[in-house]
């Protein structure tokens, strides 16, 4: 997995999978058809809300997978592909 450059929150060494988990835990929805800038902003905001700790996002993703398996897979696929579009150089390297 590739790592992504620092975002405005100063986070470093995040993989595309980690970024997808953070995006998954954000309020952004596939129906919003977000721009890459909106995706990066949503990731930054969510990570800031968690004090820079991606653990709460990972826990939320796990909870959603258990509670709503029927929608979990589609949202995670969306989060992964959306992160890939927001960070194209890293998605190509993955």
C-alpha cells in the first residue's frame, strides 16, 4: 500500500486504506458526488475531530460492518475508489 503525503492536519504515513476508513467515518456521502478537494477536506476534518487518531474511525468502520453488512461493502468500495480519485498518484502506486 502506498502512503499519502501530509494533509493540512499534518498527518503522515497514511495508506489509501486508512484514508478510506477515515472517509467512511465522515459525513460525506456518495450521493454528494464530492470533488477531490471535498474528499480531502472531509478526511482532514474527520481526522482533526478525532485528535489525529484514526483509531476511532477504524472502530466506527468495524461497528458498521457488523451492524450493517448489507451497506458496509458498498460504502467501503465507494470510500476506496473516492480516495483513489482524490489522491491519484498514490492510487496508481498501490
